[in-house]
C-alpha cells in the first residue's frame, strides 16, 4: 500500500487563470479565429475549464462558441473491471459537429484512456473536421498514443503520485497540487542497488 509523503502546489489561482488565457489565445491562433470552433468539456472539471475558455474566447473574438459537456463513464475501457459503479451524469452536445474544430477539454492528461473514451463518444455524435485536445495539466505516463494540442502546464510526476485539480465552482478552491506518493518497498530497492 502506498503512503503520501508530501503535497506540492504547482498552480495557484493566478497560475490557473494565466494558463487558461494562454490556451484560449492558442486555440484562436491555431484555428484562425473561433468561428468554426466548438468546446466540449469532460465532466466534471473539464466542463468547468471549457466554460472558462468559452468566456475568454467571447471576450477576445466577440464570438459565442458552441459548448457541450460529456460524461465518458459508459465509454471507459475499464468499466467492466471497476469495483465501484460509476455515477452516470449527462452528456449534452446540442450542436452539429460537421466541419467543426472540436476542442475537447479536460483537467489532467495521464494515461490517455479518458481522452480515448471521449473521442469514441464524440464520433458517435458526428464527424467533426478536427478533434483537438486542451488540458490544464499534462503529467505524462501515456499508455496510448495521445498528446494534447494545448497544455496549461507540464507536471513531471511518478506513476504513483496524485494530481489534484481544484476549481472554484466544483471544489470551492482554486489550485493544482501534486501529492507525492512513496511507493512501498522503494527504500528496500534503493538499498539493494547500493
């Protein structure tokens, strides 16, 4: 069993705000404006981040980009093996995705499996021109060949660490922390090497 050793704050409220604004600017630049852009947030925190991106893009471009949200629990590849039963939330994509640049938004990119599930679900709704990925934190350790187009912060972690994103509307706090988890037997393995 792993035990927590310490917690490190890597983004505070201002850092999160700067990262989201930078991502919004990059989305506009890459897509030559926002006319063909739509945002889809993965519940829960990805949806909150997508709403913030929508508001910033509206301020910058004067364009009201379409916005949707999705719950990917039914599309997960580990749904049959999970011990806890997922609470299914709503998916709302109420616009035509044809010939649109869809920006999928999530809080943390880790193995890539959540994003794969989200892409599968998006394809069930239609055939967009492109699917792009925006994440607040990219922590590495991919298991699938997926990378983000827009990243707020790259955060090197071990596979055992826990990245906690807390946002005002969801958590009544605004910060990103990494809980460093000490792997059991790590000291024993280090002693054997010496």
